[in-house]
C-alpha cells in the first residue's frame, strides 16, 4: 500500500514525505522532482516551453508509471489530482493524505522558500495572494473528496506531520512496525 500526499504548494508534502518515508523505511518519490529529473527542465521551463498542458502530460506519464509500484511514500504536485486518471491509478494501491495549511501560512512558507518560486511558475499569472485564495477555493473540494485522512500542517513541525500521517495510516489499516510508531 502506497501513502500518497496531496495538497497545495508549501503544505509540507515533500518535507513530511521524506521524513515519513525514512521513518517507515520506504522509498520516497516526489512527482515534481521525477518530472524535472526525466525532462532535464524545471517546472517553470516546461511550462514556458509548452504551457501547463505539456507539464500535465509529463506528470500523467510519471504517475501512470509509479502507480504500478507498491510500498512507496509519494508526494504529488498540487494539481496532479485535477486529472481523475491520476487519482484512479494511484487509489488502486494507495491511501491519500491531504496536507493543509491556512492561506497566510502558505504565503509565508512560499516567501521563505525562494527556490520553490524559481522552479514553479504562477498558476494563474496573477497576484500571489489572490492566486493562493483562488486555487484553494477551486481545489479544496477535490482534495476533500479524495482524502482518506487530513493533517493540518499550519502549526506542526515536519516530524509532527509525519507522525500524524503514521497514526492516521495505522487507523486505516496500513501495517507499520510498532518500533516506527510515534
């Protein structure tokens, strides 16, 4: 069974995913990083060259491949769930955990991570604050409808987020060695 982390940018999917994978002794895959590795381009470069559809095609190919594997911790790009095929493929072998944070926290985290902004283009081309609010309004019902569990990361450290996911996963029935539990 895979553990699939979903949510908006800067909610902790990659950081908590790495910590969780290490704790559970599982491989960690970040779809955005895999796409960049395979294409040799940042997300910003992919979008500049072919628009968001080109990036989504690369994302779809990546997800189709990793969905065949088992025993992973997977961090999905925030918009990967917009393609129902991605969700269907990953649900066959995975549980989805939605990592959330309030808009102010997301803004602050994005401002503090200049690397993220350099690699990821705007989704709407507009003001960053307005974009966060708009995208959250659009995606929240999607994330909510897919999630098997939810962790609000607003006031949690990365180890606390990983621990919360582990607790939720065991409640759902994922087998975790007792020594790995928080």
